[in-house]
C-alpha cells in the first residue's frame, strides 16, 4: 500500500479542555456559523459552493456519486490503497469520457464512511474549505468532491510514493537516504511556512509523517486538513479549542491548555524531524519503556556529539554528512523547546534547512561523523 493518500495511524485524540466553551471561536470563518447544529451542515454541491463563496480561489469539481464509482471502478478491491478512521482511500482514474472538459488524470479518492459522525462531516467540510482557498507546491491539490445524500468524498491529485510514514518506517523498501530526508523536511517546512504566513494564517494542527505525501520525485506535500484552524487575528495570541491531534506529535502546552498557536505546528515539525533523524516512530510501544516516546528518549541526546551518533537511524549505515546531521539535530532541539516562544518560526526553519540540501563532505570511517568532543556547548 505504498502509493496512497491516507490518514495513517488513526491515533487521533479528542480531549475536552478548559477551553471547551470557547471552541466555536476557533472555527474557520466560513465554517463556524454552520457547525453549531448538525442540521446546518451543507448537504449538496449547491450549498457547498454557496458556503465557499468568495473564498473559492481554487476551482473544484463537484462529482456525482455515479462518477465516483466510475473513477474507482465501483470501488474495486485492487484499487484500495488504504484507510483510517474516516473510511477508505482508492486509486482512481478520471477518463476523458467521464465528463466534457475533464482531462484524463490519475487521482486518489478518499471516501468518508456513510455513517460517519458529525465530527467526520465537519472535518470533510474543513478540507473542502481550506484546500479550496489555498494553493502551494507543498500542499496536496484537491481536485474535487462529492456531496450527495450521505456520501462525502474527496478527490486529490495522486501522490505516487504515498506517505512519509510508509516510506520511512517500511521494512520492505530501501531506507530513505539522508539527502532525501532533508528534501522532505524542507518541502514540508515550506508547506507549513506558507500556511502560517498566509493573509489569513492557518494552523495545520495535525502535522505528522502520515499526513506528508510524496510525489514520484520525493517532493513533500501536506494533506488532510480536517483538523486545520484559522490562526489568531488582531491582538490575540492564540485560539482556544478542544484538544485534537495525534499522540506523540501534539505540543505539550496545547494538550495542557487548549491554546493553539503556530508554535504548536513547530513542535510537531520538530517531532517529524526527529523521526527523519532517528528512523523511529514518535510513539512505539514495542520498545523499552524509556524509549517508547521518541521525544523523551532523544531530546536529551541531541546536544552531545557522541550520543547523537548513537541515535541516528542505523539503517543509514553512516552514510550521512556530519554537519548536516548536527544542524538538523539542533534544529529539532529548538523546535521541541518546552517554551513555545523559544521555538523558531517556520520561515526561519526553511532558511535553516536550505543549506542542508547541498552535498556535504563525508567524514572518515565511510561517512560516519566522528566527534572530537562530547558536548556541542
């Protein structure tokens, strides 16, 4: 199931916080007025387009459910790419004969469960709204949707290599080279920086390896905007909302208070950078107790050269430039600061990752970085 567009490990948590009563204030402006009552959620393409209104910068195709069945071969089992808490994802093909004006195109079709919850419908709607008004090379392109009866479907561009999760942690595929990992980190960082610096800032809120998709050339694109939120405006420092995200990636201050800021995304980025560095999952119950939570285990080791060497993904076999590893480790360290204000901005993270795309000389011992001193300080 390497070629897919899916949500990955469905370890989404939804925890009530002290900010629960303020949660409606955090909704995207086009969404907030219709999520108060289930009866107000749009139930037809006409209502969707009316809701999108002036924000509909990206034209989206409203497919009928019969067209969705044609695209997926009536949901053929051999077209199934994967699934999650929302439903299944299928490989699909739009043919020129499907509808006049549509070009032939391979797509990924995400089908939400027909009996999905109100929350699932709202997350589906959030994706339509956000990806209908945002466009960037490092965001997955939403081509269209289906909103017919109880059917809720999203049609995306097809990402040939699937998720970073599927590539990074696979025991069947060759390990991702260090240069590819840094290319992925830069692409994902550019996607987050675009969201944070947009005219109407967006907080992604569910940044993780399963939500970063790769095209044939390993260009990274963010997918799944179901939990995205509009960022704070004016003199507000944060938005308050129910705590939602994925264990192992969510920022500690967000879990504690429900206060969501762009720095919450920066923390999650630090976790993903740590996964790229170590080849370990953010949460792995199969490891010894002290090593199950990646940040708890790795964070204290990032600022020591000799210890850092021991946590770099062993499947790289020492084939990585020492300076790049050192800089990536320090960047992750700062992103994972317990103090949100001490974390770097995503635009600054992009600037830090740009030089790491350049080839660096390998050290001795087949490229293994040999430390001269124990501490980086």
